């Protein structure tokens, strides 16, 4: 796998324990509009993910500065993310049975977490409050889909 700034290249950090989100608070659908208590539960988990991702990025930036004399730019981070998405697409194909990749399930989870890491770091670098945007987007999409189902 190429060095694309994914979690596999960040020694000592395991986000697997932070990735669990209860299905009743993470599901968007016609019967689900998050309550403030549910949003707070998601907030805590997202905050933990964000904190871990940014701590890991800070460590990686130290390594980049030592090795290359500078840290990756936001554009370079985005290109690394594109590479991760390409790897993810191949693993999704393998999961669907149209591509052969050994240990697909483990690699799929790993690549999804690489992509999540990239999204969190890119949002931070671009000054986007990803947590607020996600909550707003899920709420708007839930209302839209619910409205479409009601027609």
C-alpha cells in the first residue's frame, strides 16, 4: 500500500475502539431525528475521533518535518485521500465479490478508517466544523428523505 498518510502509517494509535457508534444514534431515516441527548452522545464520540486524528496528524507532521524539511500541504493531504478512496473502491469491489483481495474484510475496515482520518484532518485544515456540518446535513437529509417517503 502506498504511503498515503493513512492510519497504517501512524504508529501507536488505534482508533478502532473509538469507531463504535450505537446504531440507534447513528441511523438516519424517517423515524429518526436526533434529540439533543443523542447529539451529545455523538458529540463525545466524534470529539474523541477528532482529537485522536489531529494528535496523530501532529505526530506525522513532526516526522515529515524531520524527513522532508516541511509538512504536507492541504493539497497533498487531499491527494493522499484520493489514493485512499481508490483503495477503498477496490476493496468494496472485493467485498461485493467482483475483485480478489486477500483478507478483504480487515483491509476494508482499515481503509474506511484511513478515509475517516483524512476527512477529519482535511476539515480541520480547511477550518470546517465537521461535527456541526455533519449534524446539519444529516438533519436536512433526514427531513428530505422523510418528505419523499410521505409523498
